[in-house]
């Protein structure tokens, strides 16, 4: 297991300082939210992308993954009936696969709850929206395969979105799309909130090969170890399954601030990881 920090936690710092901070407190990588690099990721220049790679390398870090993919620009959706909006959304999804490859990130995490909500209305209307989402994921998965990366649909709790709330639902979606570069992941906040037993989910789904990424946070939306969810059994379960992917720290509540929260989480997770290695 390798430890990554979701960079929006320290987005108040310039990117080079984010890298220096993350390395200093014990992370191996940053999981980058593209909106933190600019208001429209499609406008990132080769020079800007090279600067991101240089800043990471200068601190001995890598880019583990991309997430919060559809935050910017505003107005995107994979479920909307507006074909023009969907085309723009798919264009960004494809381009982000290329960006991940340029940054050396093996994984993209598709959360973006607002941009995937199903519309209110009768079942037929929602079924049509689901089908549109499947087509968008198929296009992204094809782009991911071409770029040599993996595109992950993130199960999110029902308080966030009404589409893909459990790992089982995500696996069903992945199976329906039927593309090798499309997988799912486990976010411990969402899983703990929606499904309860995170260890059971790890034991059930990691052996299937459908899970390509893990994010750690408490159901109270704070960092790992700042709530009631027990992370020692989670780390032990990942170790039993010989999980060798990235474990990304992704809190949403930062107290007293982002850097302090990130530093605490690094120490906490490193301690747990060192225990299972013995």
C-alpha cells in the first residue's frame, strides 16, 4: 500500500508548496483534483502540465490519481437529456484520461455527485438517464484504455447522489459497460455511511479485480481516525488481500485547517501501515 493525499485538502498552498508539505509529512503522492490546477482543465497548457510534473518530482512524489473530475467547468452532467452538455462532459472525461497519463497517474476516480444525479420523475425517465450515463462511462473507458489508465466509478452515499450508491451497484455498472479499463473503488466514508461494514466490502470485492483504488476518510467526513470508524481492521483487511494500490486520504472537514488535518492523517495511517507490515 502507498499513501496519497488528495490535494484540495491543502489547496490554499501553491502547487509546489503542496508537494513540499505532502512529502515532509509522509505522503508518497498527491491525488489531484483538476479544478485546483485551473478553472477549466482543458485549458491546461503543456508548460503548466510539465510544471506540475516537475514540482512532484522535486519532492520525490508522484501523481497517484485524479479525482473530482467534473467540478469545473460548471454545468456538466453524464445523465442530462441535453446532448450538447453530454458531449462537453464526455470531451472533458476523455481529456482527463490523457491528463492522467501525462502526469503518470494510473487511476481516475469519478465521484462528481452533482454531475451524475438522476432526474426526478417516473422510472422510465430515470432509466433513460442511466443509459446516458452508461454511454458516457463507455466513452471514458475507451479513452482510458487508449491512454493506459483506469477509470473508476466511485460509489457514493445516498446523501450525496441518487445514482451508484453501493459497491455492488458500481460493479453491476462496470459489468454492463464491459470495458477492461473501467473499474470501481472503495471510499471508506461513503462505504461506512451507506453499507456499514467496510472490512466485509474489502474482503468481498478486492478478490474480484473490480476494485482499483481506495480512499480513506470517516463517515463524519473528517480524516481517518477522527471519528468512530475503526481503520486498523480496514488496513489489516487490505493487507490480507495483498492490496498494492494507492490509499488516498480524502477528508472534507478540515480542523483546525487543511495542513493540520493532512499531517495528522499521514501519521495515523503510516502507523497502521507499519503495523501490518511487521
